[in-house]
C-alpha cells in the first residue's frame, strides 16, 4: 500500500501536533512540587480530555442528526 505525499504530510502534521501537546502536558507535570500533585494533575488532565472528547462527540452526533 503506497502512501501518497499528501497523506505522509498529514500524518507528520498530526504527529507533530501530538508531540507538542504531550510536551506541554509533560512540562506542566514537571512543574508540580511532589509526586502526589503530579498524580492529581495527571488525573485532572485525563478528566479534562475526556470531557472535551464527550463535547466533540455530542457536537458531531448533533451535526449528523441535523443532516
């Protein structure tokens, strides 16, 4: 299966965005003063990302229903 240049570029952009995002989260975690606050902060990130995913899903579902 050949990967077109457009697809390769898109995959590289997605990977770069993911690495930037994870790098930002990692920096935030490294700023925490203790292991307990790192864990609490990580749980907060997970909660926020899950809530964001639910919002995106709801928006996509309502768009599909309206079409």
